[in-house]
């Protein structure tokens, strides 16, 4: 029996909250730490300041397996991939990887911003242990796939996020890694390029190489992967065939909420340009609710901080169905009041009004994106909100009680007339 391509045994990763990292400390700080640890109450507070991003996680997969790593935000998915790529060490347990590893974990990983696209291709190849002649043989294919020929000799710090991801994925996928690790960073690219990337990952898997794919897109997961690992609060909740694990994930929807808020801007989703402050769903009566009557419309409210004077910002709300398929995306560029206008620093609220008689019964999630400056940058937060639609008497299905196809159920007007001339 062949050895597994990836083996994880009793893996754990602990982070300390509120610490400053590995910088220099003074003698006074060290003495204060010793005093705090000596007191029982202080030890209790110290334990409370720790968080286990992963705890006692074990699994193994064979060569050629395409494994989806799924779970809610904060479940430990990205931490797992960072340990597998040796970006961060584990606190407990061990990892065994057999073969060359290529990874795409976040925009910018492995690229030097001052180097050109051409130079970064050779740099990444060298990091993977490839010889210069080997990189040259793949160079034209990488550039063609990434679609960055015009900007090949431009420093990558001037690339848009989409261009960055295209080149980074092309390098990671084409330099023939035995194990390819891909995080949700592909969401930055456009829909056409996402499909192109999924096709390439499928090709990598069919060639007998191993793929680990982190994604919230269950349609892509089921299409690409044959196995899945479900993480919940850092622990393995399910592992096995992709269809069974995805089903378990979709039925565990207790973490979805009609309202989310981030009181501390430093910990809120976003970056130095804008950050989310709150998001909520308001029903037809104006109350915050996750239970929607299919006949009623509702509002998606998004509060966000503009941190840069003169920025031109906007919001996109993406609604996903029970199978993880994106049903629709609505963009705020129809707002005549603020679209493409420079904004002062401060808190803004954008509201998307969803009409009634649109959704069938079922559970749905909402992901949010903040973008700005001519759509040149954006950040995305997945599964921010969740809601359930209930069909009641008088809904768009009328008196029909059977199954109806489709992911939306709008009420269209119909009319019928007799046209053969008889009475």
C-alpha cells in the first residue's frame, strides 16, 4: 500500500490574544509577566487570552485526492493550510507531506512587490526547488494562462488584485507541484477566470497530483473534489466523501445570523481603506429578522467605515442558495446619491432592497464585498448573514403544492384569452 500524500496527526495551533508577537521585551515586562502568572486569577485570565485555531485534528489522504476543506469563517481552514505550507508552525501534533508543495493562500503570498511579474515567476520556481531550465520550459504557458503579457515587466506592486491572483495561481498550478494548496483567494478573480482555475485544478487532480481546496462555493467543491474535511471551531467535524460532508455542513447552519457587528474597527473585516462595521436584515415591518415571509420584501443594511478621505466606495451583496450556488449579486452602483462620488471619512450605510415574491422556501446566506476607486480594489467577507424564507398561503406558487424547479420564484403576471373566435 502506497504512503499517503498528506498525513496530519493530532494537530493543534494555539494563538495568544493581545500579545505583541516576538518583539523585544523589557526586564520590567518580563517581571510583570512572572507576577501575573503566579496569581491564580491571573492564570485564569491568561488561559482566557488564548485561542485554539486547531485542536487534535487528524486525517490522511492518498496521492491524487482532491480534498475540500470547508467550514464557517473562523473554523481553522486557513490556519490548516498555513501549517501545511510551513508558514506557521503547529503548537501540537505533526504533519507529513510527500512531494513538492505549491500554494496560493492569499494575495501576495510568495511574491516580492518590487520585482516584476517575470522575476517573480523565476523566484517562485526557485523556492519550489526547480532549476532555471525547468522554469523556462513552463514560462510561456504560465504567462498565457495568467493573461498578463502586457504587464510582465512591471513590478507586481502595481498590479490590481485580480492580476496578482491570476499570476500567482498560474505559477502555483503550472510548476508541477505534487501537492497544490488553494485558499478562497480565487474569489478575487472574475467569474471567467475562476472557472479557468477550477478547470486547471481538476486537470492537476486527474494527473494524479493532490489538491487541497478551501472554498465556500459548494458547487465548485462538489464539482472539483472527491473528499471533504469539515472543520468546526478548529476540530474535525466530518471527513469522507464530498457529497456526505457537504450535506452535513449545509445542515449545520446555526451560526447564521440576521445581524452582525464589529465594534472594534481594528478587528473588523476590511483593510486600511474601508472596514465593515455592521450588517443586518430588516423585514417588511422594519425589525431585524432572519425569518422572511416569501410574499414580503426585505432590506440588507450594510454599515461600513470609510478610512480614506476622497475614496469612491460601493457595496456588493451576493446571495447564496442552500447548495452554495450564487443566486444573484446586487451592486450599489445604481445609487445616484453616492456612486462614484468622493466621500469624506466616516461611517456610511448602504441598503439593498429585495422585493417580495422572489425567493422560494429555504435557507440562504449573504456575502458582502466593499469595493472602491473604479472597482480597482475590494475585500470580501463570506456568509456574513443568513435568512430563511417561508412560503405561506398566497405566495407565488398559488394553490400548487408540488415541487417547483428553479432557485428563485418571482411572481410574474400571466393572462389568458381565447383566440379562435368562438364564444
